C-alpha cells in the first residue's frame, strides 16, 4: 500500500481502514483469517509495531477476534457492525437510540456523497467530512460502548473457534500472545 503524503491519518489507522474496506466490500468474510502482524507489516510497508497496533484496534472495536495459537479472524458480526447495526441487542435507552440513528443517517449521507463523487477533490472532501463526523461524535461512540458494557451485550467469538480450555467471556477472550513457560525446579540430589 503506497503511502500518500497528503494522507493525514496515522499509519496504523490506514491499515485499519483498509481492512475495514475489505470487510465492507466482501474481500474479507466472517471468520476469515487476517495475516500475522509480521506479514501485515510487509504487506502494508509499515513497522511491525504499527501492524500490531492496527490488529489491537480492530480487536478493540470488535471487528476481529483472536484465538490463541491460531491467529486473528474477522468477527462474524463485523459486517453488521460496520453497516451500523449496534451489537446483538437493541438499545433500550430512547435518547441514546435517537442519537445513534441520527449519527448513522448523517454517516450514510456522507458515504453516498463519496460514492457519487465524480472528481478526486469531491471524494477527498467527502472523506474529510466523514473523518470529521466520526471525530465530532467520539462521545456518542463512548456512550454506546459503555451502554453495551453495562448491559453485557457485546458479541463474543463463535464457540467453535475457541479452544476447549479457553474462557468464553468477552473480558477473558484468548489472545495471540504465547503462554509464558513455567519454571520447574530440578529435584535436589540427596546428600550422603
């Protein structure tokens, strides 16, 4: 992925956005594996730490999940989340639900404007508006995350992808970090 000098996004965000685009347009489907951080770094021409940050961001946003020893995968609900559906449970709070609906309607209008743009300048203006729209509604996103955390309605990785001994709660999702080796002591030789 060539780096556009006019692109003001952080490198990790460019990687995240590219993966989100691949999910939206169907190049990545639910439960498809993502490349490892090392392969992703090579693919995007970024540092390994940048690729790791992108993978963490995707997992924090519940777009991906990881399974110890197997890797990182596209979450089954990722497409719905990107389309604007909010997790599996509807929001019961009418004020929050109204704010989310207004946000999504504005976002959809800007996205339509991007797809209808005939010039690069019009597309760039729409993209800029989309970024500003998301930045301006950071508190709303935090409110939705808090709502779902309080109501326990975050989606979990599918059970068939979890190891038998892995926990099944969202807080204890397995990660791709290798387990730490336990030290064992050698038995002492008896003294005579």
